[in-house]
């Protein structure tokens, strides 16, 4: 076992095993020798209701680990500060006043009840607990949402990149939970942040900017450091559930991200130009990509060249998203040092998905990526790397879709080395894998190691990648086009129509 998160009153522990999200056998958790949690089924679990600055011993199946909880300077129950939990009273001003006046390292407690509010802005050095039965409920009137300016010119003439929309600086409505340059904040507990978008107009004409700004996210963190979310549920968000932007040292641990499967652009967690990001033990069920890793479109990526990097995704469950773990497509600053392991994907359109295209820029370098110990069920296409992604206004131009070798210049992206190992994909529909590099800049290397793919008895035709002129496929094998090197070791495919592999412009093929 290992401790992956702790606060003054809680701890999250991860079992160190080879199981994927779920433990092979349910187990009980003892706290100081007494039963605390019963019949736990997942590899990650959390304990709440602990005392601050106290030593505890946690036991699972005779394995033990010790933990000492954090301290706080002051305990503050929000009901003592004029905050009302009837689901009707507007608490925005009262909550913001409390946050603004809270002493350093204070502990703010929301007990059971429903707290109605418009956007609130976090402050540094505090812990917020949403207890079991507590719900932060979002205002539905967009006129009560402040607008975050895309950029702010500071006194020294520098530009502060405050807000963006799909990789470009843009004015956006503030999110229900907004952090701007805040540090050392924890939001914990078994409560809920319900953005209430299903009762608003956020999902109506969602591609049109209305009211002078783009839709808010659920939790927006701009230029923040050392932020932790543990245990809470974020649901029904106007757009992306969680959006870290130029932020660092972020822990999203044992939380739930939930939006209806047909809700528009409700991605789960989309780190953008952020680093040291841990997503552990999360359960996703959203209306778009579960995780979409980004670093800005051409303007932002080429200007700052700030990749999203040093990121870990582990022991997560993802369902009903367009993609489970997605890299791109707005990633002109690059992505590197990413590890995804021990994750379970269920009924996502694609599993591990990389998407980019000409025009994203030379700083769009994705490299050092490993996917290990993954289980996929009813995923239409498990593995995809597509360098002809066709979305956005310019996505269907000949410059993007041409399969000829065009000139390599400052607009040309690069995909490096990718390792996919210890993967089981069952009930596949379209294709086992689809890798399509640029003729002028092929994907450097694809390694498939210990992979098993089987197909659905009732497969649905589906286009493996979002690119022009690609027809739907059914029960196809692995396809490699414009890849410098493909290494295949212990790959088993059964039930496909046609050949196991298709190779076009792949100069080096190693089969072990």
C-alpha cells in the first residue's frame, strides 16, 4: 500500500498490485485495528472523519501502513457564518466573504445540505471539506457569472494569460469553483459540486458564444500550484469538468466526474500546459473525452512552448466518453513524460487516442508516452494515433488532409515514441489499432507488447479516427501508415476480418 493523498481529516491509500482499477477480491479496511470500511472493491480507497495532527495505522489483509494527518489553524463551520443550506438562498456573497477573510491554513466545513451559489473564487492556503450529504449547487442564470478576461496586461507590461477556450486565449464565464494564482488548497470529502447545467441554458446552442464569453468549466485553475481534490463528485458541468491551465503540482484523487453521455463538451479533466499532474482512482462518466491532455493551439503553443508533462493516470475507470485518455488536439506546446496504467475503459469510442495535424506547429512534440496494464471492454477502436485530425474551421482543408509529403516547416507537428503494453481489449468494434503519421514527418516508433484483442459479436461500423475521407470499419486489425519503426511482441488478435496487420510506408518492422 501507499499513501497518495492526505489532509487534516482524511487519507487516500492505493493498493500496490497488478489489478486494473478493481481489486481481484473485495477487502475490509481496519483503522487502528477496528473495522472502518467493509467490502471495498477498488484499488484506491479513502478514509474520512479523522482527527487532525494524529497518528493512525491502516490495515488491509495484514498489510499495514502508518499515516499522520495534517494540521489546521482554525476550524470554521460555514453555518456559523451566515451560509444557508436550503438549496434556495443565494450564498455567493457569504461564501466569498468567508474565503476572503479566512486565516491561513484554516479548515472550512460544509456539513450536509444544499448550498446554492454563483461562482466563487478560491484563496490560497486553506482546506475545504464537503461532507457526505453536502452539495454545492450552481446558479443557472449566466448573467450572474463574472467574465474572466482572456489576458490581463500587468503594470510591468507583461501579459497574464488568464483564460482560454479550446486552446486559444478567450473570455470565459467564471466557473462555479475558480482559482486564479492560488496555492496550497485542498477540496476534500464525500460531497458534491453540482454545476446544475441540466437546468440552465449552457448546453443550448453550445457552439455559439452568448453573453460575451464562452461557457464556464466546472473547476477552473489558472496559474495555480499545489492543489488537491479528494473524494468529491463534480457533475453536470457547462463544459469541461476540470480545467487546469498553466498550473503545477495537482492531485485529483478518488473523485468522480459525472455528466450525461449526450452533454456537449463535458470532458472530464483537461490539463493544459500544466505539469506534475496526478489522476489516481478517478471514476469518469462524461459526454466527451474523459481525459484530454492539451497545451494550446498554434498561437499559445508556439509562443510559450509549455508542454503538459510529468503526468500520471492510474487506477481510473472511464466510461461513455468519446475517448478515454486523449492527447490533443490543441497541444501545440507539446506533451511529454506521460504514464497511463491500471485503467479500465468501458464503452468509450476510442481508448488511448492521440490526435494532431499539420498547422499545430513544430513545438507540438509528443514523446515519452507509455500505456501499461489497461483493460478495455466495448471500446470501438482501442488504440489511435491520427495526424490528420479534421475538427475546427481549417480542419478539412487540403493542407490538413493531403496524404502527400508536404514541406516540413514551423507548422509541422511531431509524434515520437509510444509504448503500449499489457493491454486486453475485448468486444472491439472497428479496428484494433489505427496509426497514421504524416508522410513528411512519420511517427517515430510504436511498440506493441503483450496485447490481446477480440471483437464484438455484434460490431457497429465506426471510423477509427476523425479524419477526412476515412470510411467506417468493422473488425479490422492493426493499421500502420507512415511510421518509422513498429515493434510487435506477443500480440494476439482473434475474430478480425482480414489480415492482422496493415503496413504502409513502415521501413522497420520488428516482430518478436
